[in-house]
C-alpha cells in the first residue's frame, strides 16, 4: 500500500494536538482526522479513535505492521514540518 497524498491542517487551539491530517492510500482510500501530537519525546501521530464506555480510547483504523506505521508517521510529520515552516 502506498501513501499517495497527505494534507495537514494546523490546529488553532493551545495544547498537545498541533495539527490534523488526511491521508490518501493508493488514490482509493482516505483516512481523516489523524492527529499530530506533541508528546514527552517529541511529535507523534495518533490514528483516529473513539471513546469506549469505560473511558478508554480505541483506534478506528490503524496500520498492521510496524513498518507501515513508521511510514505513516514519517510522511505526516514531514508534511506538518513543511506546513509550519
């Protein structure tokens, strides 16, 4: 699966969420509301999630392999850094 487009939208609110992103895969599938978050160890990407009844969050969609997760992380953060530059 290939990432064909990434669009980043900077957050206007204060806090750890710095931006949101939409990711297109193979020009046929879009994932919306990916978050770029400032954590203790720097920026990371948070996949779209929903709150469960017990208050925990569960990802709605997510990469299966560590390699593809790293690929998504790198692409989204690279686009975020270009957007803020």
